[in-house]
C-alpha cells in the first residue's frame, strides 16, 4: 500500500513541487439540464493535511463532450462537490 502523505512529502521535498494533490477519480452518469443522460468523470483533489484547512479539497468534473465544471477549494470533500458548478457541463 502506498503511503500517500509520505509520497506527497517526497514530491514536495525532492521534486521541488509546491502544491501536490492526490487525485481520486470516479466516473458516472447524470442527467443534464435538458434531462439527457451524460457520462461524467469526476476528479477529487486532496492537497493533504499540510494544506490550509479550508482549501484542502476541490472537485473537477468533465463530461464526455469535453465540458468541464470546477468550483472553489473547500474544507471537506462534500463541500467541494456541492460547490462545483455542475451546470457548466450541461
């Protein structure tokens, strides 16, 4: 099993990367504003426990047609998902 926080720290220290996110990807289907089904890939970004607490997570959703929805960073994954601008992928 990979220790995500340890790898994140190595990338920051050894790779001189200033902001490292662990990304979890989901794929699903939703109905757009017209009621049409669309396939969506959702990436949830976790900047780790050393990130500013209210900015730790963010969400990016991309439709099969290539439209992207994002939101602001948030303190929780739930908030990051809730504040994503989902209508941007309709």
